[in-house]
């Protein structure tokens, strides 16, 4: 027995077999509407992908032997380790600074709010590249850095700025302070997403403000904070490449030094890009794992979402829906 679904516009045909004997499942076979446009799009995308891969692989100007030689070179791995250090330390410092600035912005004190607002406004409003160059050339403004009595008083301890602010230290200062400005807005949005009644209930129990923040507000705000935080972390991984302008010894810096010596510019850039892709992939997987940890409700919908995506990617065909024994019998 056959029936045409829809209003006659060719939506599809539903074929229902004869009633199944008792104890057997009834299979409902739904035939999808032909979609030639989707087939054309799939074939065009596949052709473009194959052509792109073929063009890159057979290009004689892309020296794959040089790429393979330098991919695990000791100098490149040292630069990779510096990139990882810069990312982790700067992100951790940025989180601490961002939480403090967010709490100051939500404070009842107008002085604290103005200070945090000015910090966020300035470091979000100026380019990171300018900040990195400024920190690296801090000796031009302060030849010595010391601890002592302010207003031209005697100094107890002092250091030469050039010896203290190396390329790595300047990179940490620039990345951390800049990241703190962005993290302050992310944390502030997360804190404001928590119902004020939670704070009032915790205060009614006699909890102090720091304890309310750490035990009540921030754990609930993590669901809002984690997605943009993950994006910021991945962005930080790639932003560390700017450190090359101040000779920060990161992955991009050592890649530049190598291709300036052997003139294999494209090959060394591919080497650096591969490692950046590896790092961002690992960070993306970790981000999704943390998001599932703090968003238990999304875990149950993920399989259904995956099935819908796979179904939509299929150009057409037949779907089967099995009705259980209870539905078949009734």
C-alpha cells in the first residue's frame, strides 16, 4: 500500500507494508525526495578539494623534502616549546588579571570601576603589536627599574631594564596584560549571567563576598565563560606569532631565522603552520571536553545533533524507522 506525502508537490512516498504478524516489528520505509542540486554541490565540492590537494602536492616549488626535514628539527621544536610556554603562562596570567578587573568593574566603588574600565579601554583599544614593541623598548623610557622611595627618593634595589626585559619577558608582559583586558569582559559577562538571588541567598547564610564569588558565582558562570575563553585561548596560540617582531624565540621566530638562512620561505612557513594546526586542534578538543563537563544538558543532545548533521549531508536516499513491538501491535 502506498501513499503520497504532502500536497502533491512531490515531497516523497511512504510505503507501508501489510500488518506484521504479532511479535514482529513493523518497518516504515520513507523514500526521500530526489535532490539533484545537492548532488551537484557535493560533486563540485569534492572536485575542488581533490584539485586543490593535487595542485599542492605536485607543485615543484613546494619542497616536501625540506618540510619533512625541518618538521621535527630540534630548533623548530625549541621554538614550539617557547610558543606553548608563552600561551599557557600568558593565558593563566590573563585569567587572574581578568577576574580581578571584572570584580572591580562590578564593585560598588566608583574608583575601582573607573580604574578597571580605563584598563580595559586602553589595552583593548591599542594594537597588541604596538604593546609588544613598547614593552620590548621599555628601556628607552626607563633605563633602570628599581624598588625604593617614590618621587625621586633613594632606590634600594635597581636593575638595568635591557637586562631585565628580554624578548621573552616583553612577550609575556604584552600578551598577559592584553589578554587580561579581554578576559575581564568575558568574566564580567559570566558573573552578570548568574541570578542575583544566588548571591543574596549565599549572603543570607553568612558567607563572605570572596567566598560567594569563588563558591557560588564563578562555578555557575563557567557555562557562559568557557566557550569564549576557549576561543581566546586558541586565538592566543596564534597571536604568539606576533612575538617574532621582538625576537621572542617562539615558533614563528625560529622559522623566520631558518628561512632567512636557507631561503626556503614557503617550506618553513608550512612547517610552522602544521604545528600551529596541531596545537589549535588539541586546544579545540580540550575546549569541547570542558564544555561538556560544565554543560551536562548538551551531552544528551549531541548524538541526535550528529545524526541530523549526517542525515543533512546525505544527498538523498531511503531512511528507515523501526517501530517497536508496542507501536506495531497498536
